C-alpha cells in the first residue's frame, strides 16, 4: 500500500499498518505501539489511537514476541499462506482483536 505522509509520531497507543523500511511496503497487518517508537516514523504511519483500554493492551500475551530472528512469533510467509489456521494451531496463547469502534470528529 502507498505510504501516507507522517502527521504524528509512533507514540504509545498509536495504531499503525505493518511495513518495512522500504517505501510503500505496508500490509494489512496492524500493530499498537506499546512505547514511543519514533524510529518507526519513516515507514509506519499511525492511523489510529487507543483512546481507552491501554491497560487491556498492556495485559495482552507477549511471550511470542516479534517474528524470527528477533523473536518466537509467527513466520510471516506461513502466516500469509495459512492465516488464522496457522495462528490457532501454533500460537494458542495469542490474543486477538475481535471488535473495534471507530470514532470520528
């Protein structure tokens, strides 16, 4: 997906599409910044903000971590091929977002 201009930094609680350092590399995967991550501002454009419930986000299961080689999380190629079937079988403790409410000003 095409990058949008960065209008706010990757601060704790912002929601972003996952991408790489390459331009226009975003995917449909999203993440919530658990800390201020200014170093991500070049490739990850925040599009949302957790306005309440960060205490819940802080309690999400975090033992898998990032994907290899930085963690024990899901293999991204396998995830693309197998989707939730792979996640449910190999990462049983993974938490999921099941509902989102969009607020507009």
